[in-house]
């Protein structure tokens, strides 16, 4: 029978470290997903004339890459919020 008196956290350490890796996976996935979706949407907009930012028309590939970059930053921020959440769950489950 394992000695349960020495355990500090709620979960076993192997399970607790899973929160941390899940957070990094969500960060990578959300950044890549936002980039791909923005690239496809801005490419379609480029085929119809150009991409507009607050009424300013940006034509050609420059508009596509601006949109893709902005969406990549948004995806990274979205993933960073989830990363912080999962890091907090990791610390809570370890009992720190």
C-alpha cells in the first residue's frame, strides 16, 4: 500500500505535469490555427480586390501577410491565456 501521508498535492505528479504540456499544446495549436484561417480568409479577400484595415485598402500579398501576422499574434495571445490557466491548474494540483 502506498504511503499517502507524504503526498502534498491533490493528484499524482505524473498527472499534474499533464496540465503543463496541455497548455503548451493549446498555445501552439491556437497560433497555427489562427494563422491558417487568416491566411485563407485574406487570400480570398485578395482575390476579390484587397484587404481593408479601417477603410484603408491594402492590395496584394502585403495585405495577406499583414492579416496573417495579426491573426498569429491574436492566436498566440489566446493560447497564452489558456497556457496561464493550465499552469495554474498544474500548481494547484501539485499543492504549491
